[in-house]
């Protein structure tokens, strides 16, 4: 907590998640920040605007991610897996309706 004072943790159905105090999950910020088609030098500002955050909070999420990369990457991967599964289920339902 001393190294990352604006990070706290929430428990939920998928376990403990790192979140910005009074804000979104770190994984949400990182997902918006890493990759994409926005030039690197504009990403912090873009994410701050998009998520209605101060850039200092975007920086705090990035600092946490730098130290606990595997934790956040695992959370992002689990989210993607769940989303892919739901999409496949939806596609199967649509195929059944078309019969």
C-alpha cells in the first residue's frame, strides 16, 4: 500500500482485483492503455479522457502494472477467455435460430 497508495483491492466472484481508489479496475485502465492504434505519446491523455480520470491515476495504474504485470495480464487473459466463450455461445444460439 505504501508503494501504490491509490491502489486498493476488491473481492468479487472472480477473486481479488486491484482497483484505483474510487475508480476503475487497474486491468481496465491497462487494457485501454496498452496496444491499440493511438500513438504512444498520446495514450495516457486519451485513456484519462476516455475514463474520466486524472493522468496521475493512469500513471498509478501503469506503475502497479509494471510491478505486478503477470497478475494483471492473467486477469486480462481470463476476461478475454470469458468474452470469447460468451461470443461462441451467442453464435451457436444464432445458428440454432437459423435452422
